C-alpha cells in the first residue's frame, strides 16, 4: 500500500451532465481528498459536487489552467490527480496507476484514455474514433493524470493560456528533465459530447492553443504541422476503415487552422531569432508539400492524364516565370529592408511592383515563345481562359514569393508559414469544390493554383497592415529604387536560376516530346523527389548563414555535409518505399513511374555535395564560380533532354538528370576540399599542401 496521499482535483464548468458519474467513480476509490474547482457554472455543477462529498471552491471564471493550479494549491496530498469531468475511472484504477507511478519514478503519469461518444450521433463518434486511432493517445496530457504536487506547483500552468495549456506544460516539464509517461495498462473512459458545437469548440481550442504554444516556444514551430499531418493520416485511415468520418477531417482541418491563423495573426511585431526563422522557413516549405501531393493526387483521380499533364506543364511554366521574374529582388530585400527608416514601406511597395512587372513581362514572353513552338505547353494557349489564368498565376505567385522575403527580412518568417498554409488550403479547397460542382478541365487546375496564390498575397498584405508597415503604393515603381534592389540581387539570382532551371524546364520538355500523359507521370514523381531535394538545399542555405554569422567554426562544412547526407538518405529511402504505394493509388498510368525513383534518389544524395558547395561559395563571395558549375549541370540536363526523352523516355530523362548531378558533385567535391584546405591554412598560418611542396 502506498504512503503517498492523492488529492483529486476536478475542474468543472457547467458539467452537471457528467460530473456525478465522474465523482462517484473517484469517491469509490477513497482518495485523500476530492476538490472540485467550479468555473462560475450556471447549472447544478456545484450542488452535485457537494452531494458527492467534494470540497467546492471557485476560480471566479479565470479559466481551466488557473482552475487546476488553484486546486493544486488547495490540495494537501503528496500527489495531485488532475481529472476532467468527462472522465470516468474504472474500479481500483487510481491505486493501480499510483503503483505504476511510484514504481516508474514518474513525476507525471497519465491514465490511458479510451474515448467514447456520449450519445449515438455522428460528431461524438467521429471524435472518439479520431482519438482512439491517433498518435495523440501516446502524448502526455492532463485530462486524467497523476502529478507530484511540488512539481506541479514549481512548474505550473501558464495563466495566459486558455487552451493548449497541457501541451505547453509538457514542453516545459520535459525541458526541466522531469519524467513523464502515459500508462498502457491502466485505462479510463473519456467521453465526448455528441454535437457539432462540441466538436467545433474542441477544434478551435486545439488550433488556438497550438498557435500560442508555438509562439511561446519557437523551437517547436514544427508543431503547426500537427493538424495537417493528423488530417492526412486520419483521412487516409478513414478512407479504408471508416469512410463516413471523412467529412469530420475536413472540418477538423478547417477549424484548427482557422483558429491557428487567427491566433498567429494577432501577435506583437517582435523579431524572432535566426534559428527560429530557419525553423519557420523549413515548416513553410514542407507544409505545402503534403497538401501539394493531395492537390495533384485529387487532380490525377479526376482528370485524364492528358489534361493533368498539360495542367502540370502550365503550372511549371508559371513557376519558371516567377523564378525568372524575381531578378534577385528577394535576396536584395533581405539586405536592404532592415536599414530602411520608414520600416520599409516604400521598399516593400517597390519590390512587389518590380517582381510583378517582370513576372508579367516574363509570362507574356513565355506564352509567345511556346505558342510559336506549338507543341507541348503551347497547346494550352488555345484556350484564352487558361492563358489569362496562367498570367494571373505568375503575377500572384511572384508577389507571394516576394512577401516571403519581406517576412524573413523583418525577422518574422513565421508569417511565411501562415501564408503557405493559407495558399495550400485554398488551392486544395478550390479544386475540390470545382470538381464537386462539375468543372473538370485544365482551366480548373490553373485557377486553383491562382486562387491559392491570391490567398497568400491577401494574407501577406493583411500581416503587413497589422505590423503597421503597409506598402506605400504612392511612390509606385520608380527606376532608382528598383535599380537599388536589382544591383545586389542579380548574381544570386543567376545562381538560383542555373540551379533550379532544370526542374522547371524538364516538364515542359517532356510535354513537348512525349506528350501530356507522360508529363503527368513525370510531374508526380518529380514533385515527390523535390520534397526530398529540400533537405540538401536547406543544408546549403543553413551553412551559408552559419559561415556568415557568429557560429562559424572549424569543421562546419563537413558537419553540414554529413547531416545533409544522413537526412537525405533517410528521406530518400522513405520515398522509395512509399512511392510505389502513393503512385499506385493514383492509377495504373502512374504506378509504372515508380521505377524512376531509384534513379532520382541517388542523384539527390549527390546534390548534397553540390548544395553545400553552393552554400560555401555564397558565404565566401565565390558566386561566379558556383554559377559556372550550376550552369554546366543545367546544360548537361537541358541540352540533350528532348533527344534523350524521344530515345529512352522518362527513364532516360531521369538518368540524364542523375548524370548531370554526378558531374556537378564531382566538381563540387573537389572544390570543397581545396576551399576548406585553403581556409584551414589561412586560419593556422600554414600554406596549403600543394604550395608547400612546390620547388623554390
């Protein structure tokens, strides 16, 4: 028998429907004391608590975190059992969990939760199914949990949190080194309300709480992806096990991110650290990959391959136009904006108008050239609506991309993630809605991408307005400020174009040589590979930042290369394993394209060397050297691509890209060795080995 005294604290507000059964299940297990913290209930909550023998105190409506802390301060036991009113404890469960708590040396141990609906309706059943099948079951929380009272009082809940306080508390407990766990053997009943209003409140609280947690703990920025990943996983499981719950996941996604956006858009304009910016940027680049796959998967399931292939070619052309139209304005913004006296209002306006102008010109030029060629993407311009949507997509996507640079320059890259999620969701929702009402053609795909880009721009302008740095459009597009932006950005722009051009040009080349159906298959595989390519690319930019800042140290290049290779290898193996399933799900015309993945993944590993080399060149001001290598690799891919595609199909194109990556990696590896040796020699005062052995 344990010597520890357990004080049970039950926060409750208008919980009369559930509280009686909850308290009876607790009282039958004879705890040291039972405290109900009433949140100014307007029903019989307090009366029921007193009838069950509980001590009743009031939190004066301060909220759930404050109620739990008030109960803990009032308690006199060694251990506090935080039990929500929607929980029912099976007989002897409190003693069994306490025994596990002591035996494991825990500071906090949660009961296992078996969720159930409080009625026969849809929403309660969906909530219960979600929680019983999700990974959240293994997360430490406080809905039915034992905690050492001294630990709880020392760490405590954050009173600023009205929801999400359990996740935030867990982060601080783990950071402080406390031992936490969730029991697998002692399980309690956890009830959910059976109405849509109840479910909606759950989603809104979760989304807002997650946003507050991430805002406070910047290193946990990845957590904003949790609802997205949960939606993908849950919808996938529902598709095969419980299709009737698919509408639940749509609502879950909408309300979670609706609340999250509202919360993130409210914070003060406080800069975040370089590491925090990097984490937010990573999340902003990764998040759209998941919804992007869903977008193209939905399009592949509805549209014939020829339509999808032409649509992917048009979208690739728009993205290529964006890259061409930036002209280095984005990188220049990173350098110039922080020193602007007016917060950058005029510079922001000039930068947006500059990229918009160049993107419009680029879009018009690309339409003219491809129409003259005739085959491939040029066939799309026969439809005037597609042409208009293409130009709009290029204009809006360029503006959205420039707003990303503005956010980084303001040290608020978290706003980039908000825009990315808004863009991804609107894009996917637009496509689904259009298909649902019967619009099923090429124009719908392009219109959906344009709608997503428009959403990103509108959210970005609203963010700037809230930060009181709305673009000063009165100054318009003036030549001198525009040249000020273009001058420092063009060298970086040249490297970026040379590095990324093959990715945008290959779908166009495939479309013109092999036709739209092959383009559709190539685009799906290429998009999956591009998700992995983000890892080495990120390593290069991270290295550049580290070398330019105070973190520069010996061995940084090798560390970046090692980390890039390991992460890319892991991601590549996952892609090879999951690729056949994902492509097979889209249909037989895509399933056969999985054979391209074993060719592309090794090439991605080679790109780790190249991207680290580019990062070193950027940091050391060797842009011309890097541009030469990137251009060589691009020529090796693009120049023979059409002939190789006609001769060997998509496999030949994949091998060609891999060969080009190998050539660039060989040059990059050699230059990395020489540059790092030279750097070491300069640091130690020695001459490089080649120089030391030259005859005098």
